[in-house]
């Protein structure tokens, strides 16, 4: 099984307001090979971008891989590592406060991917000294800037 390292980051300008713009940045590493990806969206949220970054990254892998995935999103990493996602499923996609889980469709996509790949989620501190997390943040911001400028 190939061992792949992935860094992801999502971002959103105007999070929680109308007419937002968001994006993700991804850095893939396999042996000496490195690839980057970025994409921006209108009318989204930071949590959606963090999730889409992870789902997109894992979906790009063409065969089952052993993945170490680094993210600065406590939302994503804790949902997996602290088994929130298991509790949500057992509770018919309701949170501990009995509210519907937001972004359920994306979570369901993620579940399929983590059942296909062997994924270890690692939380990194955002906006600190992690070179690849910082690169993902830069890619996400470049994608948002490009969308604003009309460049795809």
C-alpha cells in the first residue's frame, strides 16, 4: 500500500454572512513527488471548505493508500479522532444537542473514503510555522483572489 502524506486547509471570507467566498488548498506528497491543488467557491462556509479539502484530497487517490492527513481544522480532525462521526451516525445524524448534523452529505462522502483508504488524521496548529499547512492556506487564498478577479 502506498504511503501518502496530505496537507489540507479550507478558508472562507465573510464566514457566516451572505455572499461568501471560500476555497481549499491541498498539498499531496508521495516519495519525492509533490502536487498542489486549489479551488474556490461562492456562497460557502469555512467548515464546508475544510471538509471539501479532505474529501477532494482523498478522492484524488487512484488506489487504496495509507494516508497521513494533516489539517488545522479541529472540526474535521476531532470528528474523526474523537469518534463524533460514529455518534452522529448512531443518533441518526443528530448532534448531542439533537440538532441535525450540518454538512451530512460531505461527511458521508468522507466516511466512504476513510473506509477505502487507511487514514490517520493529525491536527496541526493553523497560521504557525508548519510549512505545508501555510502553503495550503496560501493556495486557498490564491484561489479566492483568482475567483474575485474572474480567473479560473
